């Protein structure tokens, strides 16, 4: 016989008394959501798990260290009955029933007056799934919905007016899996996307046909002119009431001219939000198995732009000071000037034998790595035909671990981008 379905409802528990009986793993799982809803939680339990104890210590709930006794549920709006004593659970259930307090039970769903759905949240939407007797299925359905909303594969347009404006989104180093959840959602909702040469260009192919894609890499001017044309396009589309995503490689504020664009938009009165991204400075080394710090090896990492030669009067970099550091140096935009940079570092004291790795187009299918030392790096890069975009990592961290995707001797067996596309975390 089919089960009578439960009646779903969203309880507004803020400031209302909720009683939790038992301090074990069930309570530990449910308490965060009760607290997030603002419930005034009283926990009755002789013992509790360390994380439940921590909630009590932090003053997030009131803990009465004792067993359940008749009368505990008086004045409660809602109860979670989850002690390890079936007789106490049954007695509490009976009290809840008598006082008309809705109660869930960890040990006996049949005698409970309420059931906890599998829940998840994504950008202001709460998903709650009840399947009756199949909690795994509930969790799976919940995961499918939350994931789908997050990555845009579940199409559920918002009907509240979206604010027109520009979102400056850091797209990560290139692998489409390495954009943030928020960035991906904004892409799925955009009317116009203005993309760079760097970043997750594969994501552009997935955009629905009505989305206008402006490829900033194809704007046929010099660098300064191109930037002006980009700013002009951002302002024009936003002022026409469209939601615009400015998709940038890595993080928008790491050598990405992000703040220049923010300033221009602000001056034009266009609302801007910035979504941070995973910078190539850290993620590209990681993708090939190089940690930018390692205990006992490097206690600092310094990210430097190599777009100007060390002797260029416009350079703001103190290369001599960098040569005295013992930690990791990560150079961006440095392929063309690697010879001059390496020579300067050696001249000011960095050992010539310091390991160097150069990674071209990290986290993409075209990823390539060249290993060398400070003394040999420029030649190795030239011989291998390494071209921008590439990251240069200088320091002992280069040789601490097993390496993925390395072309040289001792190469790992993993292919390009290995280790970067692992399973996403669940809801
Ligand atoms: N905002 C970006 C950096 C922009 S500067 C970020 O946070 O990653 C452009 C430089 O970034 C390139 O010249 C190169 O040095 C580096 N870069 C970006 N993506 C890269 C990738 N996938 N592989 C190697 N280097 C990359």
C-alpha cells in the first residue's frame, strides 16, 4: 500500500525553543541547520560529541548535562529525539505527542510526527527532499538538484528582475572545472560574456545560443586600445540593461587589470561585482605536482610579474631583494625575459643550481612542463619552444614531490592536467 505522503513545510524557527535530546552523531548532523535557522536550542544529554560540545562552549546552544526527563519538551515548538536509550525516546515521543510538539526520531521513523528531509542550499534556494523510506535516494535527488542549480545544467531562470551590471569573474587557470560555483552560475545567467584569451575558454562553447560572446582576444588593436574597447563594450551592454560577465583568467586582481575595469565601470555608474578566481600562480604549479610551500623547504612564496626586464626603468620589482629570499618565486608573464631575470637573480645571490620548472598552458590539454635550473632555464625554455602563457616556478619546492605531466626524466605516469579534475564535493 502506498504510504501517506508527509506534508512539506518550512519552519521559521528563529528565536523559538527547540529541544534536542541526545548529543551523538545524529544531533551533530542536525544541529548546524537548526542553529542556522536561528532556533533557540536546548540540548539535553549526559554526553556529547566533541563538535556538539564545541557548539555549547561557543554559546550557540544551551546544554543541560543530564538524561531526558518528563517535562523537557514543555514549551518547545519542535523536538529532535535522538538519545541512545529507546525507552527514553519512546517516553519523549509520547510527551511530544501529548503537548502537540512536532518531533523527529532517530530510531523510529514510524512513531515520529515529523521527518527531516535531505536538504541543500544554492544561492538563496533551499532544496528539501523527502522520499519516505529511502534516505539515500533523498540525498541523491537533493544532490542532483543542488548541483544542477549550481552549474547551470538544471535550467531554472530567476523571475525576480536580475540587476543589470557587470560581474567580473575570475575563471581559474583554464580547466573548465576550476571556475568557482558562483562564476559558473553567473555565466549560465549572462546575456553577454566578454572573455579573455586566458581562462576556461571551453565554457564559452556551453553557453546557450542567445548569449552574445565577445572575444576580447580578437579585438584588433594594440593592448591599450583593446582595453579601452573592452571597457566601452562592458559599459554599453550594462547600460542597455543586460547582465554582463567579464570572464578573466585566474583571479581578476592578480595581474589582470581587474581594478582598472572596476574603476571605469564605477565612474560610468555601472554596478560591478567581483568574483574571485583560482589564480594560475598557485594552481598551475599544483596541477603538475609542485607545492608553492612545503614544510621545512619553503616558508614563503612570492608572485612576481616578469613582463618588464629587471633593468627596465619602469620596473617596480626589487630583483636584488628577491634574490636574497630562500622561498619560492612564481613568475608570471616571464617567458620572454627569463634569461635576464635568471641572470639577475644569480648575480645577486640566488644559487645557480636552484631548481626551476616552467609550465605552459597549465591545467589545459596543451599543458607542458620543462625542468631546469636557474642557470639553464632560459636555454631549456627556448629549446623546448615554450611559449606564453606559462608559469615559472623557482625554488626547492620544484623537486620535493612526485610530479604529474612532466616531460623530463623521472616523469610521472599521469597525463596533462592530472589531479585537477577530481570529483566535485557533494552538496
Ligand atoms: N589573472 C591571472 C594572471 C593574468 S597575467 C591569474 O590570476 O592567473 C597572465 C599570465 O598568467 C600569463 O602570462 C601566464 O604567466 C599566467 N597564466 C595564466 N594562465 C596560465 C596557465 N593556464 N598556464 C600557465 N600560465 C598561466
